[in-house]
């Protein structure tokens, strides 16, 4: 997986991209086995660093399946630290230089929150998120949409540990996102769908301010 990921990022062709997609799809179907030794070489979480490195792939589908593969590989006690790690990979101020990587990291974070909605996160995570709420207003629609989905998670999950200042700032970030003009994309129908979902999330969260 490490070799395929490295080669595909160097522009080595569609065949390696397809191979990487196939490996990630297989990993997404793995689950820990009671027969796997805690310190054995066959532990599913041994693949986590390689799956995380796929977040910056140019292919949207590879970033998507990498996010799907991450959650079943990670033990629940490691998820809070992985969430913090994913956020820490994002810049705290503009500009957002690598939209692909930002999309990949946010996709992974969203998958974790979606499948573990009541996860207990450390205070460092909320501080890191608060510093990156501006991403909700990014002109790249898929990136901004994912941050809005993450914002909505902490707004609507009533037993979340999120501090009140974060929720307040998150709602303000949603309102700011309303002023953003989206960049054009190659697939206009998909872009219109993203615009519609993003606008709906903005309307719901901003109405709570």
C-alpha cells in the first residue's frame, strides 16, 4: 500500500490508481479478529499510517474510500487521537494551499464522527477545530461542505462535549460561509448538488444564532 500510494502520487498512471483503490476497498472491509494478537504483525491498525497518507491523493474516489477504510481499522481508544491528528494536518489560517489534502483529512474526520457520534474528544481537539472554522467558508465547495457537516455534528449532538464558545463560533462560521462564491467544477451537476447541501446546512445552523 505504501509503495502504490507513493507511485500513484508521482503520476505513474491509472493502473496504480486502480490498484490503490482496490487495496483500500479491501481494507475497508477488514475487522479485528479475536485471534489477532495484540502485538502481532497482522493487527488492522498497522495499516493506519498508510491509509492516512492517501488523504492527499488527487483522486476524489481514492480519498473517499480511504476515509471509509480508516474507521474499521482503528481501535476505539485511538480514535480521539486520530481525530486530533487529522485536524492538526490542516492550516490554522488562509490560504488553503492543498484542497485535495484538506478534503481527504476532513472526509476521514467526518467518517469517524458519523460512525462514532458520541465519541469523547480531548479539549485540544476543540481548540484545534476552533482555529480552523474558517475552512467552512473556503471557495472549494467539497472542502467547505465537509467542515460544515463537522460543525453541524457538534451543534446538533446534544450530549457532545463541545464547549459553548466553540458552538457559538461554529455558527458564526456557518453564517460567513453563506457569503462565499463557489469555484466552478468539471461536473456541474455534482457541483450544484454540493451547493444545495451546503446552503441547506448553512441555513439550518445560521438560524440558531
